[in-house]
C-alpha cells in the first residue's frame, strides 16, 4: 500500500476528476472538516490491489513460499515450474521424501504423488484452488488422461482435500477436451491449458469445462517473431496486443452466450498485457509480474465488462471434431504453439522422471 497523502478537492477539479472517480486508485478517503480547503487523506492502491477489484488473481508458480506476499486466491503449476522447484534446496525434500517412501511404485504414480505434495503445500497458503497438470505426453490419449486425472483427484481426497479445491490441467487437444467433458460429469473440474485459438475455446465451452487458460504471452511471441523487423511494439501493445485480443474475443463470446466456463489469461510477458485484461474472470501471473504490479500505483481500469459483452454483435459458433481440427489447422500460430507447448512440457516431464530414477 502506498503512502498517505493530503490532497485538496481542488486538485481533482483541476485534473478533471471528482472524488468518486478515483475509487480504483484509493482505498480510503476521509474528509477533514477543520481544513477550509476540505483536505482529503488518501491511501493510493497499488496495481495489484486495483486489479483484484475486477479480476481473481492467481499465482503461477511452484514456489509456494512466495505466495503469501501476493495473497492470490488460487495457484497454478505446470511440469516446467515443478521441475524448476524440485531442483531448489528448499523444495528438493518434497521430491526425495516422496520417492523414498514409495519405492517399488510405478514411476508415473511417484510423479503424481510429487505433484500432489506440491499442491497440498500450495493449498495451505491459498484459500481457493490449485491446478495440477496431467502428463503432457498423454495429450492425445483420452483414456490415459482420464486415468491420471482420476488418480490425481483420489490422491488429493486421500489427503483430505475436496475435489472442489483442485483443477486438473489438461492440454486443449480434441482428446483432452473430450476427456475433460467426461471428468466434469464426474465432478472433477478441469483447467484446459495450452489454449491458443478461438476454436479450442469454443470446444471447451461446449464440453462444459470449468476453466480455460489462453496463453497471452506465447501468442504475442509468435506474432512478434513472425513479423521480424516489421514488428511495431507500440502499435501492438495494450488492447492491440495479439494475445490480449485473443483472450478478449473468447471472454466476450462466453459472456454473450452465457457459457459458464471461466476464462483465465495466462503466460504474460509484461504488465501491460495484464492491465489490458482487467476484468477477465481470472489472470494467472508469475511472481515477478505480481511484484511489478505491487510496486506500481498507476491506475488500472476495467477493460473487459460482462454487460458490454452481452450486448456485443457476435455470432454463435459451434464445432464438431472435424470442424475443430480444420479450424485449428487453419490457425498456424495455434497449431505451432500447441505442438511446441506439448513438446516442451513433455521434455520437462522426462527430466523429472530422470531425477526420480537417479535417487
């Protein structure tokens, strides 16, 4: 929270603002009747606190010791974050202790138990949900995805955690989306990740999944790389950022047609992408960018509004398996980034396997 500053009403008039217009910036305004200028004492809010007025903030990290400083409601993890965490001295015991106490157990089960150990620690800090990811190497295997998801939930429940506090992360392939459809019917809620296209979002909504994670930063990366020397950073910033535009399109479509699936923007590269999506249902943010938001008192205004989305002139879109696959194939960015993301998570899953085998 910023410093307390005495400010005259005249300052707002000169700036073209009335006191009630600064609600997003100030957490407390008290009038001093003894001051003839009606001095106000104002506590300016940092950007993180302003953002929380519109959006549920989620921490994107496996480092649960960092969480308390930012007070997120939920937390997300992925194979790369867990791999990074278990190689740090503070977290290595979660890997070694879990592996040691389950010798003779299949490797994939030990991995799931390690993921759940991290999730349990995270749930001691956040009041909401944790997202735990199914092995990316199963992204095109629906039955195997179902089996792993059910085991992850069973492990949480054995530890006394209700399934309402867990989201199972699954890649947004056709097979993954259909597996999520089945899981949702069983009361196992899902977070469909590695989502880069409108077609993926439409299919997820039709499957009734709890939440989707469109990857803002990776979409931005692709377009910036494709443009090469012709990329204009200023012209493609804020609401014009291609990743921001993608999430905004999905958000408006869902709100327009009453689709209950939550939209959680993910994979941010800068604060501007985050503030341009203020009002999105959720945003999952790295500790580094959470700290940057916390350090700034620049104003944050709502960018996405459900009422405005409901009034938008948008046509309903649906997908069969064939039309989904064709639409995804037509989107070069989404096709490449989905494949790249699965490969990268699979590599890190293999590295985690190797660490366990070496114990």
